[in-house]
C-alpha cells in the first residue's frame, strides 16, 4: 500500500512540475559570481541596501561595515567596484549594521540612514547617521539643532514610511532595549514623533517593514525579540496597533528576517518572518486575519538573518531565500495556493558562511536578479554574489515606480494582472532585517502567460493602471 502511494505521489509531483513548466534546466540553481567583485577582502559586514546615490539611473549596493568602511558597489564593465565617496559615508570608526535609503525631504533624491550599534542593548556611544547627498554629504544629525534627538540607543533595523502619502518619508528605527524612533525631517530639522503617535515602545526590536499591509496607506510591521510583534495600521497619518486583532503577535518567537510578499498570488501582501532558532512563518492575508501556511520543513528553526522573496530564475514563481549565519542557507519555491517546494542549493549553500545581510537587484541590467550576501559578526568573510544559472533571461518585466517628487516610490505596491495570476509586489522600503532591496518590482513570466495590465498603488492610496506592457524591459512609471 505504502509503495503504491509513494509511486502515485511521485507521478503526481512530476505532473505538477510539467504543468507548471518549472523543471530546472540545471543541477544547481545559482552560480557563484563573486569573482566579479573587485577588491573583496574578508571584512565584518551587516546590512545591504540598493539605491541610486547620484541619481544617474544606475543603482549601487550599499554595504555596511562593522568597524570596516561602508561600501557603495557600482557595476561597470562587468565588475562591481567600490565608489569612493567621503569619510562621512565610509565611516569605518563606527559600527554600522542597518541601512535604508529614501527621500526624506521631498527633493527627489534619496537620503541614506546608517544605523550604528556599538552596544548590544540600551545606550550606545556613537549616534546614527542620516546623509543628505544634495548637501555635500552632510550628516543631518551633526547639525546643532538635531543633536538632542539623535538616536543613542542600540538599534537593529531601519525602514522608511510615507506616513502622509506626500512622498516625504519618515524613518522608523527599531531599537533594542530603548524606545523606537520615528523621525521626520523638515528644512533639515529632524523631529522624533514616535512619542506623540504612541510608537515609542521599548522592546527587543529587530526587523521592520512598511507597505500596503492592511489598507491603501503605508502601514508598519515590526518583528521583535522577547516580546510581541507590532502591526500598525496607518489611518490618515496616525497609527493604530492591530497586532492582536490580526493574530500576528507571535510573542514566543524571536523575529529576524521579514519580507512582504503575495503568498497566494491573489493581489494581497502577506508577511514572511524568519524567527531566530524558532519557527519561520508564512502569513497569508485574507483581509480579516493572517494565516500561517508554513509547512514543517519551512518552519524548521535556523539561525536566520535575512529573508528575501524574489523570482531569481524568471519562471514566474517567487523563491524565498533564507540567509543563515553559521548554518547552510535554504530556499523554497512558492507555487500556487501557498504551496512550498524545496529548492536544493549548492553554490549559495554557504555551509560555513556567516551570513549577516543580503539584498537583490538587477545590478548589471541583464534581466536576471543578482543576490549579494554580506558576512561577518563572529569572523571576517568576503562578500558573495550569486545569480540564477540561466542561459538567458527569458521572459520578464520590471516596473519602477517614481513618485511626484521624482524619487523611488518606496512603499508603493505593483500588481501584475495576467491570464494566470494577480501578483502584488512591494517597492521595498526596508528593512526586513538590516537590509533593503532594489526599488523595482521584478516579475518573471510563466509559460503561456499573457499580461493584461499592471497597476501601481501609490503611497497616498491613488492608483495608476497600465495596459500596454512590453516584455523584457524596465518600465519607469511616474505618479
């Protein structure tokens, strides 16, 4: 009986793969491209962000250094090499772990927030930095009027949230053993408004993400350690805690890598959470609640750091990549109806890798996502770079929303509507854990898939719909 069942299950699995058109063409999913990183010595790195620092149309990988210089890796002539900026940016005297970029002053250029942590919990010595590249790389926290509000609490992650929907981002700082921060900037004056909004809560802050989680404005979700998670709904610029109501407190777990993703391919963002040495979560949304669809294999505890949801191989199904520290990395393919399929890794397994952060971007413009992994914490290690082992990019489409100020519309939601699915992706506002992905919605296309339309839900709740979408290119969509 068992033998017959096993035979039936194998045939069923094979038929499912044939129908989905996703039988892998190669024995290994990724190929190692680390040789393309120029001057890649061992170092202590943490968070990674993706941003266009000089607004020349090309993104850089921003890699934080823990007692090592922060890097801005730019792609040129087949090589990722560090751009020399200045000492305020490289800042190797400080211990930087978290990073996020967004336009805080509405001038169309993204500023960069570097979260520094020189103590494990509570008070720290050196403040964070908020760099404005339009003002000779000035650190806004070094302006005299802003020094009283500088963050002097050990933090972990930082994310941007367009609280009012006007394209001027506030910055949420997830602190550990001290109050959370929510910074807003006006005419270079920084104000912490967390207290007036009831968000200055003390917890073991770890990860935070922002996007259209519950409604048509940018909400916030924070995954915490030694206490419940926070789910804040944005109601006209104020935030209401809906954590218990939506069954997502997960109080007994210790949050780390977190990502917003359309788990059911139904046009709604769910939440993927990697819990440190605890059960990983795959929370799908049904408008009134979140349901954990994680299988036993997916839940299996690990020393998790970054969680990334992206279509690395352009087959039209997202992969979920678990970046672990001191343990092999793991990856799953997300099929229809929340079904998970294990993807075996070799090149990106990194069994002895001390993974601390990771980010994705099509850094070389070839239509295939690049995965950059940072290492460190307990020992210096070089960066790693991987791409899917594909003969060509195949069919794909990329949507890059730009807001009214001319900056990346981080926190916007892009939905691809086809004959096979409605697939929502967030424009990453950071920081699922220390990191931030490219501000582009990247979709591989399935076999026999026909694009009907693409919609962009902006951070102010308005929507723009495009019906003529050319494949194999990046479409810049302006608000």
